[in-house]
């Protein structure tokens, strides 16, 4: 019989472009912040899992843990594309649930921002006009947006409103890569990347780190009196026979999660989901069962996904504005859920009480991970 597992603390290093920032420096900042949040010492951590996908990042978990101090902690590095951090969190959760340890650290770190080519020149995180696209997925999601618009009548305004909401939320997030609100007109008039997606429909690349500490529920009160949400569900699935790595895979994974936990989409008070492109939020609203296929744009129009709405989406700013350093992204989602449940998010605080929240992440190659946390 598995043990109940709670999230007890979280810490981040801001997402963005940090040419001088090293893996150990960013990682240890996030870990120290998480330890402080959990009222723990580094020596309390028994196992550590680190998600990363950077091409020039070697054994990041060992680098970070070594910099924190050699304690003999068990270290495992995890790579699972955009879901690397989510996978690290899942491994930490499973380690505690199985009885392998009482306290585990899940972290993610990466360096993906483009380096300035001249002294003082700002690093660009988007493809320049006329140059090859850095991310081929943008063309695939642009086509998915066109298909959704043609099939269901989804509008460019509805897509752009996803970006406006995202940047608004991130403007109140001190860890976000983008901290400036944008207007609908600015989204429409931004440089076109792949029609109908302008650059403000697309997430940036960047650097950053995130860490969360999990522990067995029965030992949490040894460290803190703060609310510590319980992980009541963790599901990982790969591509189904239909070959769809996005909508169909998310729908299938969500169905399994709802069945396992006895919950439904109507119960969700907050969702942090994968929104590398604006169309994804609309697609995943539908795949998660929050509305029927083709109705995602309507939910955006009606404010259902806003901080004041029934089902707030990406209060952190999401991948679009919080940023997507890859390794830390899924871990950062859990941090946001923890802080929202504790009502520690200041001006981006969700208005309603957050008692049940979902973290959703997909990864290239075809993987979907869903975590469900209950206060």
C-alpha cells in the first residue's frame, strides 16, 4: 500500500536569459529557496531527481547537489523532453509513495537562451524574419490553429486573448521571463512567425531552475505548519495507436487520472498546462474535458480561464510568458500550484479557493504527464 505524499516547499531561479548564469548557481538558488520554504536543511533530503534537456548540460543533478554539499544523497538525472521536470517530480513522488525515502527533491534546470553575438547585444529568443525557424513545432501548431479555426470557427482574437491573459498573469510573477502585460493589438501586430501565430503567440526559450520538496504526509508536520497539498494522482502515458501526441494523448491521460482519483474536470480550481503556443491552451481545455471540442475559444471569451474565472489556467503566466526553459518548466508548475493553494501569490492570486489543481505537460517524442494535487 503506497503512502500519501505531500509537497512541502518550492523555490525558483527566475526564468530568462542569463549568459553568465551557471547550472550550479541557478540550481542551488532554486534548491535553497525550496528548503527555506519547507523549513528544512539540505541534510534532510534523501533522494534527488533533476530534469534537464540542454545539449550542453551534463549530469546537472550531480553538479547542483555537489554544490549544495556532499551528503550521500541519491541523485538521478531525468530527460523526457519538455516533460523532463514533470518526470523528475513523478519519480520523487513514486520514491516516497513506495517507501524508498521520506523526503525527496524534484528539480529542473536548463540553459537554452541564445547567446548575444556582440558585447551589449540582447539575446534574441525568436526566429528572425527570413531565417530558418528555431522550432519546427511552430509550423505544426500553426497548422493546428488553422484547422481548428476552419472546423469550429475559432478566431484569431480568441487565440490572441490567450496571450493577453498569459502576459497579464506573468506581469505579477517575479520569476517570469516576461513581466509586461500586452494588448490584443500588440499580439496581432507582433512579427509573424508562422501564420496565424505571431511571436506573441509563441513561448520563448530561456534559462532557469525550479525545485520542489516532497515528503511523506506523516512527517510533514515535523518541518512546517503551512498547508502541504497531497499528490492524489500522477499519470504518465505515451502516444496511442492513433499517433496523436497532443489532443488525443492528453484526453486519454486525463480520463485515466479522473477515473483513478474519482474526480472530474468540473472539480478543477486551477490548471497549469503546456501552452508553448496559444492554440494549445484551447486544444487542451477541450482534451481535459473542460468543454466540448470546438468550445475552447468560447471559454476564453467568457473569462472562464482568467484569475477570476471558474477554471483559471496558467496563473503563473504559463510557458508563453512565465517561460519554458524546458527542464524546470514542469517543476515550476507544481511550485505555482503550491503557492496558489497557500494564497501566497499576491496580485496574481486566483480569486476562488484552490483546493484541487492539475499540472499538465507534454513532451516531444510523445509523452503526457498529469499530476493532481489536493489541499
